[in-house]
C-alpha cells in the first residue's frame, strides 16, 4: 500500500547519478516508471508566483 501525499506537499527525492540511472534502466521491468519531475514547470520557474525557494527556482529555470 502506498501512502498518499497531500496536495501541494513537496517530497524530497534523491537525485540519481548517471550510473544509478543506467542501472535502474538495465533492471527495470516493462511497466516500470521513474518520476523525473513533479510540479507545474511554468509556475515553478516564474519568480512572482513560484513557491520554490529562490536557489531551487533558479536552478530549475536554468535547465531551459
């Protein structure tokens, strides 16, 4: 059973290294999924309306 996460809650997820990602891909089953982003990108990168801390907002915006 998976616990529900409240709407708007930010859950810190560990970042994968390239090697860890490749290892996950190599062992993943056909229906396996890996979440790479949670949130509303357009809102999260906009300074006036983003709820992210400024350093995180800037880092996300720099991704392109």
